[in-house]
C-alpha cells in the first residue's frame, strides 16, 4: 500500500533517530565527565547511595585532616614540655648542690638561689608563651574548670584535684562523687608500759632509720619526743593516746610502714621488744575509694581514676581518707582541649585532654607546696635551708611534667595515629564503593559509543530512504 500524506517508515526512522541521538549524547557526556551518573534521571537510586557515600568521604577526609592538625598541636606542646622537664632536672641538681651547705660559702648559696630564680622565670615564660596559632597551650587556659557547691568543705576532703580528661556534655557539667568505703590506715605499733631498764632500738620508716638509746627510767613523754625529733629522717612519729604509745608511719597506705628492732635491753618493758627478738613491723592499708560508683586505684592518699568519661588524680585529706560515712563531690564544668577525630560529631568520635598550666605557681600541689615557693622570698627557698621541702616539691613537679608528656605521647600514638590509619582505610573503601556507583567505566562507554555512532549513522541512512519513498508515487502518475 502506497501513501504520501503519512510516511510511516519516516516516522519510525525519526523515533529511532531521536533515541539513538539521545544515547549518543549520553555516551559522549559520560566520556567527557568520567561519571556514569551526571543527573538524577541517570540512576535515581544510585544517585542517592552515591551522595551518601560522598558525604562520608568528605567527613572521613576532614577527620584525617583534624587528626594531623591535632598531632601538630601536641608536638608543639610536647616540645615546650620537654624543655620544662630539662629545666626541672637542672633545678634538682642545684637543690642537691645547695644542700651541701657545709662546703659552700654564703655567696655560692646566693648564686645558686639566683640561678633557681632564673630557671623558674624561664619555666613561667615557656608556660605563658607556648602557643599554636593564637591559642595558648600551657598557661592553664586549656585546663578543666571545676566548681563545687561547698568549696570550703571540699578543701577539707580533697586536698588536690587534677583532671586529665573528662567527657563534659555540651552546655552541661559532669558531676564527680568521691566516696571512701574503707578507710586508709598508716603503719602503727602500740607499746604499753614504762622504761625500767636501759635499751637501744632501731626505728625505721619510709624515709630511713635511726638508732635511739633510752636510759632506765626515761619517761614515756621523753621517748615520744625523741622519736618525733627524727621524724624527718624516718617518716615515723609517736604520740601517747590513752596511756598507750602509738608509733606510726607519717604516710598512709600499703607502702607506708613502721618497724622497731630492739638492739639491746627491753624497750618499754614489752616482751615483744626485747633484744634478740625479731623486729616488729606493721604496714598501712590503702583505702577503698569509689569515684562515681566505680572502684578507683588508691595508693595511700592518692586516688587515680581512669574511665572513658573521666581520667583524674586526687589527693585525699588524711582525715577524710579515714571516714566512710561521707562523700565529696564537685563538677567538671568545661575546659580541656577537645579534638574531633571521627567523621561524626559525637562523643565517640572525640577525645579531650587537659593541657594544665606548667607555670611555677601551678607545678606541685597543696600537699607538698608549689614550685614557686622555692624562689627567693618563698616559703621554701633553698637559701633558707628548706632542702627537703624543696626536693619534695620538685619531685612532684617532675612527676607532673613527665605524666603530662606521657599522656600526650600516649594520646598521639595510641589514639590519633591509629585513628589516621583506620580512617585512611575507611576512606579507601568508601571511595571505592562510591566510584563503583558513580564513575563511568570508560572501556564500556567507548564500546557503547561505537555502537551508538553506528546506529546513529544507519538511522540517518534509513531516514533518507524513508523520506524518498513517497517520490515513487510519481512513477504511477506517468
């Protein structure tokens, strides 16, 4: 059947021409962009999955960048802390040197004190100037903020508080409750009687030992005075309680002890303290302490708690450490240095650590004193022969600096660097998954392009033939 008004073959060819042209344009677009999905209609479900994966890729990449920046911050702080540590070691040598008082002139002692003052000034300068960008790192601005409803009572319960890490809710605070469930004890020996014969004893504590000799008839009060006179060198004190002589270690906990060995005679008529008998010794006991209901590590009056939400060290007041009926509480209200290491903003993807002040007024604690007190005019200046007190303060300061440096190193090695490694693997896998969905397979697209080009050209030829068919009607008219 021959028609001229409606050319059906031409219409069919035009439809195929439109489809082949669209397919050819799609192949050219994919090869030009390298993407299989360029708009939503290309693959609606695939586009949704791809966008979700691209969001994860972006977040993971930023988490890696955050981790690397956190390492830069920590490295800056650690470099300054290392220098502070070196200065503290120099201080230790100066204190030991100055303690050799009998061999030094007053001018040499004064020179040592001047050098100590200069070192303390350098420590303060490092604490106040160390910064990353415009953020001060070691001046205390990145320490945790603490508050208590009854600060006065807290001082009589916890003499020193150091919070190294805490998970504080946004806009809120973390409440910390410290409760003693079993009291701390010191090593104690009780002696009853009178000194009716001459005796010699060796008394030993954590600080060392001393030999004391008592004549027959020495009063109990004089014996107590003699023992207390050597407390600094033994770590043992004595007191009369209810007619009984209590000879006890000045420290608390399982490491504190008192020991008496009778070298001759009979000490205070006690058969236990007779020459030739074995020495008598008693160790103290560590308290059992709960922090927010969890058992903490207690060593004497020092309490350490390390959980996912709180990492801190407290020194209990000796009276509070022997009470089991009350609790001390305070709040961590904010502060610290927060690092976002995960791809999601959540507590699980964050780590927080305190960068406490390393100034001379902050190093040390209220139990032994602060480093600032050993400078000229201070309560523990070495030219005033406060050698033991200065040494105790310095040991605490060295321990604090070493602890901070160790914690920063642990954070960098065990959390930040491992986080970078794990996030890098996640980035590779998520990027690979997103690429499978969104990116074009070039080999496949080239093959499809070749097919589209052939079909496009053949359709052109077909359309030309279809358009020429109506002209055959002219032959019928002739």
